[in-house]
């Protein structure tokens, strides 16, 4: 008669009796004990402190504490069409390409929720480092963001939803925003989502553009540096403390 075999599922380096004690210490109805059991059986290195993506735009970096947070979603709210969100996108692209600030070119993905981006003012030197995803619906833009965040090869992914209709944006479930946050957490990517009104519940940083530009505003060659920002919500200190502990 063949001897019966019993699977040994004890963690490496531990004895069967230790594994048995771990099993006994984690009742099935205790979520906390279950988490402790998993942590004991599958230890992992602590996550590094959250880093920043320096945009090179001093007027923005200074407001948000040194740059956009990596591995996180930042929501930039543009409550008025004339608040300057399009100019800010152009400035970010110019800075990342090295055309306005001496630096190494960095590839950027721009997901254009209403196919409204005008590339003409930027020139070929800037556009060669840009992936421009042209969408017509907010749902398409969210699907594109999901795909690019899974890819993880872009240090900055911009999702421009400022011109998408409120009714259209309202149909996006909150679970979609949390899924994007979970994806970006596993990378060093910055996800910057521009909206007309705050709606991204999973955003760790929310910034409001407080501008109302006129045609005269654009006569100033350095008008973009006059953009005014207000931090509406920030969970970054809490997150940085958690990832550094």
C-alpha cells in the first residue's frame, strides 16, 4: 500500500510546527490576523519614500512642494475654460522635451479626451517625445489611461478631460479612478488628470487653477508663469510617511 503524502505548505526556512502555530493564530473570521499571517509568510521589502517628478515649471513645483508626486494621481481642476489648462499642458510638454529647460528629454503621453489639443505651437523638437492619444469620449480616455499605466514606460501620463461634458464624465464609475490609482502605485509614473470639476476620488493631490484669462493675457510672452494654483486636498504627507515607514 502506498504511503499517504501530506503537502507541506510552510514558508521557506520555517518548520511545520511554526506553520501550524501561524495557522492556529489566524482565525478565518479575523481580517487583521489574516493580514498578519500573510505578512509573516510572505515578507517583502518596505516601499521606498514617494519621489517627485520635477516639472521644471517653478511656479507649479513651488506650489505643490517640489514636483508632481510619482506613483500617484494628481487631479488639476480647471473650473473655467479660460483658466489656462491648455497653456499649462503646452508648458509641461516643452519643459519635458528640454526645449524650455536644459534637461534630458522625457517622453510624455497625452490622452486628449476631446481631441482638442493643438500641437502646432510646439514644433517638431517637442512633439517627437510625445505620444498623443486622440479620443472623443471620456470613456475612451479612461481606457487609454488604463493601458498606458499598465505599460509603465512613461514618466508622465496626462489625461485631459476639461472639455468633456459633465454628463459624460458623470457616467464614469468611481471604481475606474481607484483602478487607475492601483495601477500607477505599481510604477514610478505620474498620472495628471485635468477636469472641469473635481471628480477623481482617488487623487492624492487636488489642485485648482484660479485664473480667468482674456485675450490680453496672451499678449504677455511669459503669461503661463502667471498661473495661480490653489491646493484643494493633499494626502501626500500621509502617503510619504506610510511608504517610508
